[in-house]
C-alpha cells in the first residue's frame, strides 16, 4: 500500500509507503510506472498527462560574439557622440611595439 499526495489539479506530487501517510494522503494499492508527476489521480485511477517539456535554454553567447557585440556598441557610441575611439586591434598592436 502506498500514500500519494496531489496538487490542486490532481497531479501526483509524491508517494510514500502508507505507514508514513499524512492526513491529506490518498491510500492506493499501486503506483504508476514512470515519472509520478506525469500522472493525475482522477476518480480512483491514474491518468497519464505528462508535463510539458521545458523550453530549450537560450544559447550561450561565445566570446567572439560578445566581442562583436561590444565592438558594435562602441562603434554606435562613437558615431552618436562623435568621440573617436581606437579599435581593439590598434590598442593591441601599440602595446606590442
């Protein structure tokens, strides 16, 4: 025997053996196969209702992409303010001389 707890939508949140049941638990004879939160417990039966798959995380910006973005922002700043900014390659070549 098992004890299950449901959320407000009847989705199975957790299960334990019946000896550890709390006042809100529902006692059942068996548990569904697979991932418990993919099931709802409706009218004494498990109904398979999988949770939606999470969205893919956004792509991580590479170092090169960050440099391009920063250079574009600096160019825009320079154009809008009239301030002449040296390029990154100019600074590096001057440091090596």
